[in-house]
C-alpha cells in the first residue's frame, strides 16, 4: 500500500528531541522565547540563502547539497572485491564481472547486451547520476501536495497573503528538497546497482554497480565476494537488456509512477474540521490535531489502478530477470541458489531502500508477485522456448496480466494455441490503433465492444 509522500503524515512521537517539551506544561521564559525566535530567524536566513535560483516544487540544488554532505567524504568506488588481479581496482573487478555475466546471458536470452558502458559508482556518484530521474518522479508529488494547501486558502486570504504565497512556495520547495536530500543519502548508502529499485534511474545504456555497498552486502553471506559481484553484475546486465531493447518499458514504468503521484489529493474540507479541534490557548491541541491523520493524502481509485498496473509490471520485470539470470549462471557459481533467494527476499519484502522510496514518492516499489511472475516466465520458456518467451516483450499488449499470474498454465496454453501471436505484429500500427481507441468517445467504445462480442 502507498505511504504519505515526503513524510507527509502524523509525526513520530518517539522522535521528539530531548529538549523539546512533551506537553504544554513547560512554557518557555521570556528570555528563552526570545532566543528561540532568534534561532528560527537565523535558520530561515540560512535556508533562504541556499534557495538559489530553484523555482520548482522541490529545491533540487539543496537536495543534492544535503545528500552529498550526508555521505562520507571518504566515500569511494575503489573497494577491493577480491575478484580482480592483485593490484587491480574495483573498476577493473566490476568490468571483469560484467563481461563474464554478459557472456553467460547471451545463451539465456535473445535480447542482446543493453549496456555500452559498465562503471563502478560511489554513493555520491549515484546521487549525481540519478537525480534527473528523481526530479521526474518527485515533481508531481510535490506539486500536488503543495498545491493543495494553496487551493485550501479562502480567496480573501490569498489576496491578503500576496507575495507571501511565493515565499511559502519557496519554503515548501526547500522543505521538500531537504527531505529528498536526506532520503537520497540513505538510498545511496544501500543500493547495489542503478536498477536496484526496479526503475531505470541512471543514464541509458550504462550498467552501474556500487562496490562499497556490495562489499557491505557480502559481509553476512559467507560467500566469496567474487561470486556475489558476478551474480549482481548479471542482474544489472539483464535489467539493462530489457530497458535497452524493449522501447516502451522505460517510459511505461516511469509514466505509471508519475500517474500515481499526480493523483495525490488532500481533502481540503478536513481543514475546517481540523480548525474546530484546535484550542488557541492550548498548544498541545495543535499537535494532536495535526497527528490525527485528517490531512493525509487520499488514495483515489485511479491511483489504485495505477498501483496495480505498476506492481504487475515490476513483478514481470523482476521475475524475468530472476529466471534469465538463474538460467545463465546455472551451476557455474556454487552459491547462486542462496544468492538468488536472498535477493528475492530483499526485493519482495522491501528493505530500508524500499522504505525510503515510499517516503519520497508515497509509493512502495515492491514486486509482491515476483515469485508468481518467475514461475510464469519459467513455464513459458520451458514449454515454448526463450524466443517466444522473450518475444512477448515486443509489445505491451502481449504481456501477461495480473490474472495470468494467477493462472500461468492457462496463459502458456493460450500462447501455444495461437502460434501466430508473435508473428505479423506491426508495433507502430498497434500503437496508432491504441491511440485512436483512446480518442474515441466512450459510447463509440461501448458500441465497438458490442460488435466485437458479436464477432
């Protein structure tokens, strides 16, 4: 299920500062109040000085600055992984592992190599290289949340506020930027590859691994670091093959996340109810009202539909990668089965990186049905061969649905009955047909459906 984005929800009472009063009993003295006011004005001045020229809903300059500051200055991609020859750096190890993984993958899929470059990234490099994609994902969320507050104001209040509204927007952009920066720093210290969260976050045709994070991940596995590196390189390479040679996939994934985020809405009528719960003479009533959950974003039916589509597509991507990598590696790596299960659980249950993403976008990128998707891809490959299995990616209309994940045998049988399913398909014509269908009035669509049923 989705979570309120950008920490937009009830505060955690367990995270109260040590010097922060827990109730309204301890009123600050006049001198303390004056000092607190001075600190607030000082912090405001610092934030405004960092605002720069950012005019969007999120101050990405500030987000980048905070993320890089939170990451250690000694952060480096140069970690000895026990794979390259003596004296070799991690970049050499990553390239060697990727080269070996690509050779093995060639026999397991008809999709050719998708990455023209394989690199070793530090956590700081990950932040810099993925920030453009984060901007695309986070802007719709921030616009919806911040816009809801402005729309909730009475018209006379908007006129009275005047220039203050733009300042409030700037402050909101900095607040979002600060939260994004802290979250990106946490993500950057955990992710293993550029496709860890299931989305193509990095530049196209670039396969990227984070050696320092892989080294930390390896510590508790009791497996040679060289095996872990090759296995993770194979998963990254398999993702890149999909994203490079399935033209619609990258856009479909990112657009579905954007669609979900754009549907975020705040019930502004709750503001009136909230106002009735506040006693101006009792500051504690303000905190209680804000933590009541009245102002949390509401999940719309459209968002639920987008979430279901996204979960299915993520499961299909992760399931295909899981099957193809397992077949490519076979028994070449003794610890492959254990690694496969570990990474399955990591993706399916959601670790700290998954939780951080949910905080950023209000959405859990968790392929809950990855095992079902793996079973389907395995069944199709065994019964019909890898050509037909991978050929299903040629057009989104050919892809298995959520219902097919429930009944993989039925899907495999239908695929066998329709030998011409993958033949004679003109993707451009199919796209044009889909666009025409979208432009038809609803009554025309209903009429067409009736004609189809008769046929």
